C-alpha cells in the first residue's frame, strides 16, 4: 500500500520513497513486508530476501527489470512481466496464448504452443507437421514437399511434379490421364472424374458451344441447325424426336405423368376438352353443357328434342 504521492510516482515508472512515513502508516504492520498475491506465481518467489521489504510491494519484470505494481503485472509460465514486454511476446496461432521464446514451436511460418503443435496434421510424404495446405487437395503435403511433388486431383496419388500432366488446370497422374479423352477441337486433355460422362470438349472450347438439353451433344453457337424450345437448346435429332401437336403442329416436350402417345401440346390442352359421350376432343368454344355434361355438337344434335 502507498500514499498518494508514492503511488503517483510508481505509475510514472519511478521508485517510491523507501523512507516515506505515510506509506508505513498505511501498511498493516510496519515490521512486516507487504507481500502481493498473483495467480500463477508461488508466494515464496515474492518474499523479500531480507527482513526488510526493499521493493515496497513491487514486482520486477523478468525481461526489462522494471518495477511493477501487482495489479499491472502479467504472468507467463511462472514469469512476471510488465504489460509492454507481455505484449511483445509471440502468440500461439492455434489457441492465442502468449508464449516465451523458449516455448515456441514453428510450422509454415506460424508459432504454436506445444499442445497445438502436437495437434497439427502431418505431411503424408515426409511426416513433418503441416499448417498451411491446399484444402482442395486429396493429400496433405508440407511446404517443402509441395516444391517438388504434387497431388493427383483424381486419385490423390503423390507424384513428382515432372511426372504430372495438366488436364484443364488439374494435376493428374499418368494412370488417370490415360483414362481421359482429348478435346475434339483443340486436342488438349479433357478433365473428367471416374463415373462421370466424358465430355467431348474442354471447358475453353465449350464456351463456343451450346449443349443439347436432351442428349448433351455440343452444338456450335453459330450453327443454324440448333433449335430453341421453351428456352431450351436442342440439337436437330432431339428436336425431330419430339411429338408434334395435332392441333397447332408445333413440337412440345411431353409432360411427365401424362398418357404416352399424347399428341396435343400443353397450350392446346388448355383450350380443348373431351366430349363425355363420344370422347372426341373439342374446343371449349365448340362444346355444350347439357344437363351438367360436356358434349360436342354432333352428340348434342343426336339427343331427342325436349318435349
């Protein structure tokens, strides 16, 4: 405990007066030194070495040896530090705890405490710890191994860089590239994954083409033989395979769940109905409602005249 004058001096980084009578009166006992309590520091380390409290309740920063008030001290691994030295300590990239230089572990330019360092993944080639890696790669490589090796984007094999092939920007091993096709326009390797249909064009050449929404056939954008139906691009063969409406003679996409062999497009179906007597398809404008039944003109005429 200090008087106001000594506490103001301490806060400016100065030492208090060792013979200040006001400070001694504020102390609980003039013969007993004031011993602060700081979590993480054994109490015997804070006891003065002689019967007299030479530091008057102050602590000493383990780095810069500056006197500290107990409430402004920081502790790291049992060492007392001032706020400035504490802020200069490196921070663990995993948990954010500040560390002493002697407790540091480094990996890919980052610092870690021992616990976080042990939790890092290991390089699948050399076994070293890995912190920064390609999240899209199928295998983990440290920064040193990535300089000489790569990972196949299909099977995940680790291969020397000189043995990798480029398939539309994807590194591919010799085994996987043998199962890929070449672009029909430019001849480059077309990247494809197992189980997926092999595209006939690479992504660069495909930008000049449209794809048939039925069969997937690439169609040149400038090709006059392409067809557009309901906003969907079709090749000539798929367009010719579509049914033709008997009423308006236009092609249309069959509606799921409808009777197979239907030859009326959805637009015409909205304008037509069926006679409930003979089943003939008729326009709504040509239909008659007779006693709650929809009839065509022929069936209506065949009815007996009402008496």
